[in-house]
């Protein structure tokens, strides 16, 4: 080999070594920033599950955020854009702008949509809450709202959270405008009206603090059993799974998922986050990762647990700090959109 060629090779080798050490040209530092060959959605799909994220309209202008949202997940839930205050701000006047934007985003990334939510006591428009209604009046208003919205999104969404947060912690019915005026039958009516408007969408009841076996989840189990016996269309129970390290892990989650499955119902973890008292520490983040791993494994262990949705994927857009002052760091990506230990734990469970 000519000496000039050997010299060029030595120089090229030295340059390559420098680039590798700097994290360029496939070195370890570069590989740490590469996208995984498989996404959370890819890994979940191997188990016949989905892995999704909520999102909301204000953050859709963040291109770094939407790049991950569109790549990593196969199910999207609109955090606010399909709620009553957004979709029917005046009686009989409907606005689909926010919901349509998220449906269009999901379609562009070949993702499905879990639609949220038709009937809830919160975020109602003033025209609905500022007056008294007779039972006949409110029943007509409720039916029109449900069927108009479900028809608009017919064929565009995978599932609906039809009724959200219908029970108190002790298992009694929440005293909502709908319960006080129409009685508990409003839940069955809402499910029937939704099925009429879209026969193919999966219909769910959804709530928080029902991950463990206890009075509130017992109430849902009893209601679901009753609805199924009456032939009311109910496909699944959504367990929100807004958890907090300081309150302990719901150790009976898997047993709870199984008992709903025995009723012939799907289940889903629909709004997952695991908050902590700030500041976040390595120890807390490690515990959080364990919880995300365990939640994922519990869903995988029960055939009719169909998927998991985190309530947005990044701390940058988490709802927690605004509602729980002094708490946060609840999601698998941090505020800089970097994966946390929880992300690796989820991948491990799915792998």
C-alpha cells in the first residue's frame, strides 16, 4: 500500500474516532438521541393493544411536540375540544373547530381517536347551567347534544367516553344537573342515544379513582352488570388512572380489570399520569417508572384491556401543576420533550 494512502487512512480513522467520541456518525452519544426502531404503538400492537396520548389544541403549533405525538402513538384523545362547552357553546349552535382539528391531525398520522366526552358535570356552557330545566326539557337537550355530536363524528372515532365521572368516592351517584333532573336513568339513555347515532363506535363509562377494587369501582361494576342485563349498549369501562406517588399504587388493578372483563366488557386505562410532590428526584422518578411498568403489565395481563392512553405525554403540557399546586412531573417525557425513566419502563413492559 503506498505511503500516501496509508496516511489518508490513518487521518480518516482518527477523524472517525473524534466523531464517534463527539456523538456523531453512529457513536453511543448519537445513538442515545436516535428514535427507537419501534414506537410505543408498535410494541403495544404486538400484544393487540394500542398506546395513545391525549392532546389539546393550543399545543398543536409546537412542531417538536407534534412530531413525537404523531410518531410514537396510535390513538389520540382530545383533552377539551369535544366537551360540551366547546361543541355547543350556545343552545342548538354547534362548533366542531377544535374537535375536527384533532381528528384531522390523527388521520394525517394514521391514528385513531378516543372521543371525550359527551356527558359530564364539568365544563358545561353557561346556557345549560344558568337555568332550571324540567325533566322533559333537559332530556330533549341532552339527547340532541349527544346525537348531534356523535353523528358529526360518526365513522371518524374509535370510541366515546359517553358518561364521565358519574359517581362519588363512596359509590353514590354524583349530584349532577343530569342526575338531579333525570335520575340515574340518564346514563342508560345516553348510551342508547349514542349507539343510535353511531352503531360502530365503542361506548364507555369513564372515571377516576376506580383503578382499585373499592366502593367507587364496585358502583361501576354493579351499574355495568345492571345495564348489560337490560340490554343497554355498553362496551367498556375507562379507568382514568390519574395516580399520585404519595397515595400508593392500586395493587388490585389487575383483579379489577378482570372482573369487568368477566361481565363481557372491554377496559382501558384512559387518562394515565403519575404525579409526585415536587421537586422530582431520582428516587421518585424511579418509583414513577415502576408504576408505569406495573400499569402496563396489568393491562397486558388481561385480554380485554384494550389499550393505554397517557393524559398528554409530556410534562410541558400536563394539567397537573395548575390543579395540584406543588405537584407535577407526571408524564413519561419531561418539559424538554426528553424521555424519562418512565418511558423506558413502559417500553420494557411492552417488550
